[in-house]
C-alpha cells in the first residue's frame, strides 16, 4: 500500500499514515525499515489491521524540516529550518532529508557530550600539576562543542565573537603586563597611562564581544542557563572589585579579603552548576537568524 505520513512525534515515537485507500493507519518508528521518517514523506507499507508495518520511505519530504522544534514535533515555531538541515546534511555528505536529520542530531549530541566533557575537565583542573593538562583538554572540547553548534546552526558569527573576544582580551593583557615583565626590576617599572587606557578599552571591547557570544549561544541552544552563568560571573567580579576597594580605602584587607575569597568560591561553584545544567539540558540547536533578537537573560 502507498501512502503519506501525516504526522510523526519523535517523543512518542509514533505517527499516522494516510493510505491511498483513504484510511489512516497508525505506526511506530520500529516499523520503518530504511531510516527515519518525517511528516510529508511518501511511504510504502503493509497493512496489519489499523497499523502500518514494514514501512519504506520512497520519497522524502524536505519541507518537513521547516519547523522541527525542541519537542520533536513538526509544524511548530522556534525549531530548525529546512535550509539549515539540508546544508548540514550536504556538509556531511548527506543527500536526503533523513541523512540531513541524522547529521543534525549527531551534531546536537556531539556538542552536548563535548560540553559536558569540558565541564568535567574544568573540575579536574583543580588537581595540582595535572590540572594544567585537564584545563587544556577542557578548552579543546569546549571549542570543539562550539564548532558543532556552529555547524548545526550554520551561524556565521558564533565562533567569530568567541575568537575576537579571546584575542582582544589577551592583546590587552599583553599590552598591560609586557612592560612590567621586560623591566629590569619591579622598582624600575613605570606604568604608562596611555598603555593602561588602551588596555582598558580593549578589555571593554572584548567583554562586548563575549556578551554577544553568550547571547547567541543561549539563543541557538535554547538554554538561558548560559546567560545566567555569565551574569553570575559579572556579579561576582563586580562584588569582588567593590570589596577590594573597600579594603584598600580602609587600610584593612583582612575582612574584605576573606569576603572576596568567599564570593569567588561561591560564585565559581554557582557558575559551574549553571553551565553544567545548560549542557545537560541541551536537546536542540536552532537555525541562526541574523535578524533575531538575542536574549539578555
């Protein structure tokens, strides 16, 4: 019997086929014999009562990808689009809708796994000596996860914003500390107001790029926990700076210094937990949209 898939729910792993005889038949995904099935696919199947069995996709429908949401049903807004899934499929050598979807889902799972590995490496980086190795491994997996997210979303700006922020930040740090390192002695070092101002401007620019990177990351992954983690870091930095100023102005760093360490400890743990939740809950990556309004919180 020939027919067309009317609906398929990935969460329930079941759907409905409209047969050419005008009757609707239910089916489960284990009845599909040649890969994945999506709404709109033309199929060939065997009738077993009110159920369709031994289903074979004979003509895949790319338009089914126009709205695959994080919940897994078609026809809803906020999901990935046909153009993105097609590009992802072609990028990995896919030639049909099912291969495109498989490639997209592989990127989502890969990004989630790599992100979680980077978090575990972040925990292990606290180990003396060996922590340096774990830090580098965690950094590699984090960047690798970003590459997967970029490929799944076809974003043209995600990696640029990340690399620009890191590059500009280290440039500012180099300008600020290089004269001190190259001085004959700490006593002979004379800070330059101009260099300090340029470094400060570069730090501000780097932060702006990083803010937009986190905003886009939260938009693409539908995980605002990334943004919450970032604002936690900002709040922690501002509070620590205030405590240090209080200590310097009062001439007593003991109490403000102890409080600053406590803030750093609690803030760092909170930030790690929020990032871990974001990676753990990552289930879908949406299509990049240059005209979309990126979230702030």
